[in-house]
């Protein structure tokens, strides 16, 4: 997938991304600060039927949601982690090995913990209102 979208199209992009990546349990969101990773994950969780509050796990590191479509979802934000050891101590590895869906922000902080079949999603901000999302082996330019 290679899509350029604004907030008003996010729901359509989320649906297309789910169709493409739902066979993968682990999704890694690569993007800079302020790109909209959490906003995108919020829209994805809504699309998957999560009815509880969906929020950024920046300080908690891991949030857990229940989805009618995808079962248990772990939303993780690894921004504050220093390395793999700290990630393991925070319970990240347990989530990754749980068999549940994991949506990971800032995956490069503990990249060695990600399985080979991780679904990599790259996002970039083109301007204040427009984002680009690229999946697969393609790289965002």
C-alpha cells in the first residue's frame, strides 16, 4: 500500500490497511514525532470494534483493548524505552509472544524483539493536514 490521505479519509485507509495486514499479529508503526501514529491506531481500533477508551500508551507503555473483530489488542508505545532489556522488563516480550495482535509505536527502540513476520507500516507527514502511509518492502521517500 502507498496512500496519501487527510484526516477525512483515514477511515478508508484504515479499512484498506486492515485488509492488507490482518494476517499479521504484530504491526510496527515507523514514523516521526507528531506524524499521527496514535491517531491512526485510534481509528484502526474503532474500525475493529473497540468500544473502550483508546489512548496513547506513552507513559503506560502498553494499553490493552478488546476488539469484536480482532480479539485482544496490545497497543504499545516504545518511545520511552532505552533498549531491549528495558522492553522485556516492561512486559513487551510477553505481549509479542501472547498470540494477540500488537500495534507498536516506535518499534526501532527494541527492534530485535520483533518477529520476522512483523507488518511494517511507515508514515510520514507531508504537510499539516496530509499524511503518507507505505507498507511492505517499499520505503517512504
